[in-house]
């Protein structure tokens, strides 16, 4: 394997002689695969795809059923459909943007296809009179049925466009990479795995199909039991879920054992720090906050590294708890860092911590990706000399070259984007011989019992009390036929100086399409509410633009913020008191809860309007009902667990939870107890398999060499 790498030149290509590809192994870089030049490889990197083995575990996020052509007259709004018709017309239109409008007709009804990105060749191929087969989410509006950016094929006759005989796997993508490309690369990876000793050898005691057979089923679904696949209940899926959950259990055991064996800095100033902070705070700490701070004080004084998870519902006030711990470290002459998943959150935390800690004479440093080189160098210097005790930055901060003089505490906010693998990296950041204390903060509503299983390596503290003076968010569920009422409600609230979020949802793996949907809503709302100042954020905006938009909203310069679900995590704008979630029926409970947590943060009574597209399915109705009747994250988590039985298709895997690829610890909680036992057994009886399993699913096998 190292051979194949040494043959690569700086451009990542083999040594220029065609036909001289090195023998492919799972460790070969992607540039050696057919169809993956350096440019493609660059684009795949953000998906975590760098070597052939990464492709194997890039599992479909869902499947599309293109096994039946739906008559255009039968298409349902909001549902995906495979349609086929004769091309009636193809024309370029000019709206806010240039777009291509194609009409197809299947003899009974017609349907419009809209393309916002297209080239001349594509347009030319859509010849009037030829046939076109398209797949996508149908919208039925006043002007009939349409699909925006379908996947499509054109042929001279309809017979040349039969439906598929297998389910179509859909993968997470980035711009510039197509499903077809990813599928082709995965095919090559599967062929390599076929001869790889690690994949050929099975593991003891796991049952079900072998890993390789399971991967084949997922990537190339064929034959029977396809229904089970759609429901995440296929034996192949269960095998891989068990592997992944087991790998995490194994890893957590190892992590805890190793961490606790190392010395940790002794910090005895947390309670005094909390008292000092309290003097400057504009509010009194809640009982729950004080209790959790004393848990932390106890851990930090013990001389062993802390491994603690704080679970606290959205808005429960986790940040101030972190601030007390960080101030405690600073008062002991040590450094601490708070990491958050997005630049937006980092900036917000930096503002909050500065406001609190500067008041007691403690400096707060900020490190973001977009800092100028000179600023960054200065920041790195202040971290390395120990001059600045408290730091805030994104997770990327830790992948880079940042060095601390005396780092003693790491706080990780919104842990559900931060898996075990990443936590491993933290250990190396302390001064030689000292492992930093770890404080993980999460609002992910997971029932308490489950949290203890999922985060088996962590001690758990719960903030089970909201700050006083909050009026619970009033939640209303209503059909989008009442959009007009909703608009007038927003208009009225904004006239009274309040602010509102309008969240667009789209079940799509493609951020491009999500962005387009948000842009469309934005245009529409600006027309409908001309007196309001409207802002827009989505994942396709440049970081600076996104921040400018958020800042404008935070300062009140914009009154209504149209957003995709990017605002889900942690954003704190207390004056925002109305949230509209469009097509709320598409989202899972935990996502709805996270979103709703963005309002109800100030003293004003807040409202959350969950708009749905009728008719409402049974599962969606049940979910929206839960949202309407409770705001308690733990109750919602419990209901989520109950409701997510078989048949409950949320369209999108919720594995983002702790960075898992296929398992969902909430949905799959029943699998965990058996695996905990297996994990104990393996560490006792076959540590080699344990390490292999960790390496496969979590990576960084070298780190385990020290075990
Ligand atoms: P989360 O737990 O969701 O991270 P934050 O730490 O962002 O919550 O806190 C939410 C809001 O509540 C912030 O504006 C914060 O200043 C405020 N807050 C925190 N603790 C209290 C308290 N004890 N009393 C009143 N307000 C508080
Ligand atoms: Mg928070």
C-alpha cells in the first residue's frame, strides 16, 4: 500500500504512464480510481472521502424507488415520483435568474420541469418529440405539476426509458459531484474490498451477513427484501449498525480507561470562580446550574481528567456553566478552550464569554477560519505563550497547528456533531503528560437512560430547569392553506418590534436545492410583506455573507430571517419570538425541537407555527401533536423513541447525532445492551478484533498502538 502512495506525484496522479495504475488497495488515494482526477478528489474531501476504504462506508442516506412510472395525472404534491412523457417544449425563460422550462406530456397530463443550472448541450438534447424520464419531488401548484431539477434521461422512444429494476441508492453529495459519479467510484471500491484480507475475514459473534455482503446489499440493492431496506430493517443494515455501534462501545471503553489513567491538572478554583462570575451576571444562576457547576468543581479538583457530559435542553443556560469552569481554570493559571461546530456559534460564544469574563479581568481569545494571517499568527502566539487563558474556536482549531502553553480544559458545545473519533484528538493538545479535562455540552434530547448508554464513557450531569421568567413557546399546528393568516401575524409582530424566523425545509441531500428553495421563499416573502426588512441565510452562502446576515438579524437590522435548517444549532437572538416552520411535517422531532429552541429565549411570549402541507400522514400528525403539547426536550426524546417504529420514514437518516454513518443510537437503542456485553468480551478475549473494528468504523488505528 505504501508503494502506491510513493508512486504518486504531487498532482496525485500515477507517474504519468497510462495503464500503469498501481494495484489498488483500500488505502489507495481516490485519485487513482477511474473517474476521480485531482479536481474530483478535492471535492470529495469535505465528505471525508480520501482513500478507497472511505468510499465503502459512504453509505446511502436513503433510497429512491424508481421501479414504477407514475402517470402524471396521479402525482402527489410533496412526494417523489418517476414520470415519463414526450417533450412538448423546451425554452429558456428569464426571471430573477435565467432558467430552462421543459414541458413533458404522457398523453393524459403534462408536467413542467425547471432547471436553474443547465448548459447548452443539455438544452439541445431535450428535443421536442423525444421522450424524457424524470425523477424528483413533485410540486403541484396553481399552474399544475412541476419538478425542480429532476434527475432525468432522454431517448427517442418511451421503450428506451424503462423503470429501474432496483432501488436507487442516494448518497450525501457536495456541489460538483453527481450521484452517478459517486456510484461509479463506490463500485470500484467494492471490487477492491473483494480481495482485501481485512474485509474477507469475518468477525466472531456478530451474526448476519458478512460485512462485505452487507455493503454490497446497501450499495447495489438487488433482489428480495427491498421493502426492508427502505425501512432500515434489512439484515444487511442491521449487521452494519451493530458493527458501528460496537465500534463506538469499544472505543468509548478504551477512551475512558486511557483518559482516566492519565494525570489531569488539579483545579480548585471553580466554586470561587462561580461566585465571582455571579457578582457580574445580570441574572441569578438556577439551582440546576449551580448543581452542575459543583459536579464540575468536584471533577476538576480530583487530579484525574474529567469526562463529563452536560445535558441541558435548549435554552437551559449551558454556556454560563462552561464560563464558570473556564474562569476556574484561568484563576488557577491554566488555559481552556471552548469549541463549537460553526463559525456563527463561535462568534456568539466569543461575544458572550468576553462580556462575562472581561468583567472579571480575564481575556478571551478567538480563533476563526477567516482570520487574516497576521491576526491568526498573533492569536496563535498568545495561545502558545499562555498569555490568553480562555479561547473560543471551531473544531477545525484542533486539526490545525494551534499549540497551548498550559491547556487544562476543553469544552465541546453541541456534541452531536462531534464523535468519539474527534474526541480522541483532544488528548494530544495538553502540555506533555497532562490530559485536558473534557466537558461536553449537548442539547440533543436523548432520554436519560439512553444517554448513559450512548455516552458510556462520560459522567452525565443534567440541567433540568429552565431559567425563570420564560414564557413557554406556544406552538400552533396549521395547514399551509392558512398562509395568509401567518403572514399577517408576522407583519403584526414585527410592527411591534419583534423578530421572526421563517424556516424552509426540504428533504434533499443537495444544499444547492435547499438554498434555491430558501431563495424562492425569500423572494416571495419580500413581495408579500413589502414593509418588512427580510434577511436570508442558507448553507450555500459564503461564510462572511452568512455571518453578515446573522449579525443583521441579531442587531435587529432585519426583522424576518428566512433560513434553511442551518440555524438549527445554538443561535441566540432573544428578541426573535416567532418561528414559522414550513412543511414541518417533513422534519423529525429532535430537529423540530432544536429549531423551536431558537425562540422563547427572551421575556416576550413566543410562538412557533408549524405549517404543513395537507393531507397529513399519521406519523407526521403524531409528531406535530407532540410538538404542540410539550416543550420538554426529554419528553420529546422519549416520544421520538416511541414513534420511530418501523414504517416511520423520516426520509433522512438522523445519524448526524454523534457522527455515525448508519446506526442511530436512538432508533437502534435496543441493539445496544447486547453490544455492550460483546464489547467487554472482545477487550478481554480478542483485543485484536476490537482494534480492527475501531479502525474500520472510527479510524486512526495508529492511535491504538499504545494500548
Ligand atoms: P443553551 O443551554 O441552549 O446553550 P444558553 O447558554 O445559550 O442556552 O442560554 C440561553 C439564554 O439564557 C442566554 O441568553 C443566557 O444568557 C440566558 N440565561 C442563562 N442562564 C440564565 C439564568 N440563570 N437566568 C436567566 N437567564 C439565563
Ligand atoms: Mg448553547
